[in-house]
């Protein structure tokens, strides 16, 4: 099951490339800032991108001259989406913790 919408993935392809490649700016970064957001505000969305789009090399995403459309209507929507994905992350952390505890008991 994918965590992100196709629109989120298209935007993050470009934004995360910019966030991880010098000079660490570009059209998607500018779009994020225009909506009053920083990377930390969408860190759980970035985590979801990594889950949906595993790396095949060192480079993350792709460069673009123009940012794909911003996938959230406004800052608040992006923040809510990040919180929604944070809950998924927390659930997965709990499952992993239980699994690790059970493996430790079996040893």
C-alpha cells in the first residue's frame, strides 16, 4: 500500500532532490517556502516518500526547471497530512518494537 498520492510523489521527487543536492534550493523548495513551510514541517511526508520510492542509488528524486503543482491546498493541509503520516510511522515503530522484543525472548 502506497502512503502518498501521485501528486505528492511528483512534488517530492523534485523537492527532495533539491533538499539533498547542492545548492539545496530550486523551484519546489521555493514553492514550499511560499506556503510558509520548511523541510521539518513535512519530515514525515518525506519519510513516506522513502517508503514508497526506495532509492536505487545515491541521488534522491530528480531535478526540474519548474516545480510540479503543490500537492496540498495550503500550509495547514500539509501540516495535517504530515501528522497523519506521523501516526502511521508511530504505529510501524510499535510493531517493530514488539517484533524485536519477541525475537529477544526467543534467543
